[in-house]
C-alpha cells in the first residue's frame, strides 16, 4: 500500500521505517528541511537501536523516501498517518493539538480518491472528530475516513514493539476504513498480533488509559520503596513477591527516581485535564502526577543525605541523564530535577551519558560533561547512578574508589549489590532497600 507518514520524529520515523520494511511504499514528511536533508543523508534525528540500519535498507530498496512536500505525498496515499507532536500546553497541561489540526487543514485539499486519514499521535478523546470536521470543511468533496491508531512503542525497543506488538488498536466504525487498516497491518498476521477494532473515541482513550495505568504502577512501587526504607524491608523482593501474581505481573515494578520521557508525563496531564473538563476527575491519576513530580526532587535530597547532609562546594558525578537507557530522550528526565536540586544546594555537577549529552547540554549548560564514566567520577565526592545503561553495570569499583575524592555511591536504579560496592570501600545507598541490601543481594 501507499502510506504517508506526517511527522518524522520518534513515532513517525519508526512507524514509517517499519511499514516500509513490511513491503509498503512509504513517504515520510516533515516541515523541517534540515531534518529531511539529514535523513536523506542517512543521519537519524533520534537515537533508537537498529533504526539507522532499518532506514538505510528501506531507502536502498526504494520503499522509503523523505520529503517536505506534504501535499504531493498526501495526494498519492491510500492512508495518511498523522504522527506530529502533541506536547503539554502551557498553563493547563492539556495536549496542544495545533500541529495535528494544521496537518488536517494542509492535507485536505490535496486528497485524491478514497483515503484513510489516521491519527497515530497521542490525542485526547474527540480529536478524530475535529480532524474530520476540518477536512470536510476545507474539502467537502473529499472521499475520506478518519481513524485512530494509537502507538504503543517503548523508546529503546520501538522496532521490536512495532513488529511484535501486544495489540493493534484501530478506532473506526467505517467498514472500508477497517479493511484498509487491516491491509496495512496484514504483514503482522503471522505474528498473530490481535487487532482490536473499536470506535474512534474509545481508541483515543485507550492510549491514555494504558499510559496512566503504567505510570500509576511505577509510582506505586516508588512509594512502597520509601516505606521499605523506613521499616527495613527490600523493595526488590516485595516487587518480586507481588509481580509473581499473574494479575499484577512483574513489569513496571522497578523502583527508581520517577518516570519521565515523552509519554507518561504529558499523557497523564492530558488525561487529568480531559477528565476534569468532562466533570469526572481522575483523583488517582492526579495523585500519580503530583507524587512523581515530588519524587524527582526528593532524589536530590537523598544524595545530599548520603553526602553527610551537605553538598555545598562538593562535586557530584552523575552517570546517566536520559530518562531511560537506549535513547537520547531528555524530556522530563529525572536527571533535570536532580541536577537542579543539587545545584541549588551548592554542588558542582559532572555528568556522563552514552547518548544524551548533546541534548542535555542545551538544557543544563552549567553542568560539566565528561568523556566516559571514569572521567566523570574522577575527584568526585559522590557518584550517582541515574540511568541504568548497560555500560554502567560492570564498572571497575576499585578504580572508581581510587579516583574519587570520597567513595560514596547513590544507586538510584539498584543495579549493584551493596556488599560488592562496600567491599571496595564505598558508602552505598540504593532505592527502597535496607542500608545493607540492594537489588541483587538476594538473587
């Protein structure tokens, strides 16, 4: 099929490359001419494992092309996927739909023949109705169906998630549009990916509900971690004990410094606003948002406590800046609040991240950036593990202890066994553990 993807950011580029890899003919469109030029030259605007090779192969096979000409791309498409950003709106936290609406207005006059216009961006309930209204207002003769097809991709594992999804949600009550969407995803038939076809509003809400539930699960185990520290229990064992219950499951039960990224923070805020506007406030989600925001700053206080109650004039080394490993995404990363809290307390910050430093420099220009983990730790009064990159899991602890000014480790991801770290002379603090325990102690 002929597919046009509008927006060549994270969702759009991954989706376009994967659709092309299925054998479809895909055009990825973006208004940013520099981004399109870079993509044509093989340079990715984001870091996602395997994406550069996937894009290169499908460009070579002439199944994937990049352009700034939206009208031409839309006019020749069987399906147009809107995958532009929907950031939180300043003031109230509601999703900013200006980019989505602008795409609808621009493609409307260009549509030729029957076309399915599908929102893949995460959008509030009723957005599909407005997209359809805009298109029909601009081009009353358009032969078009508007559908919803939310994405469920995890940064760092997006290609695998797209090709082996837990489910595909399609929101449409138009039989012709459903047929087109089933053909788009037909290559996944052998993977037996279940397709849930529902109405458009239900599909839109499903994405928000899924992300809010996962955010609540993370926030729950983080609060349990605080209780574990207070009573001398081990949150890792608590998480394992409840995660073995099939009704709960083990995923998203890893205590840490709070959730961040491009989805959970903005989607929970947007869902809260939608519910308030509908007169049915989601108090649980409102609390999740508040607790998560407070937790990030609390991690700075945890580091300060580990340093004897003060970091004024001290150097704190941070390993990891992105909100999770295998991405360069700094959006709402816990490191932003941690750095701010430590700097407010008078600390000098040195940091290292395998992929996120280019973005981090624009957000935290006052931080000193190191070339590797050891250069980051040299002369530091404390070492804080913020992101669980694989490169940090087997550091030479003896070397770290020798080059640091004070051997203090605050492991916000519980990737080390406390006895191993202490055996090298460190003072060690994990998350949600008794002072003598960590994630792997009872493995």
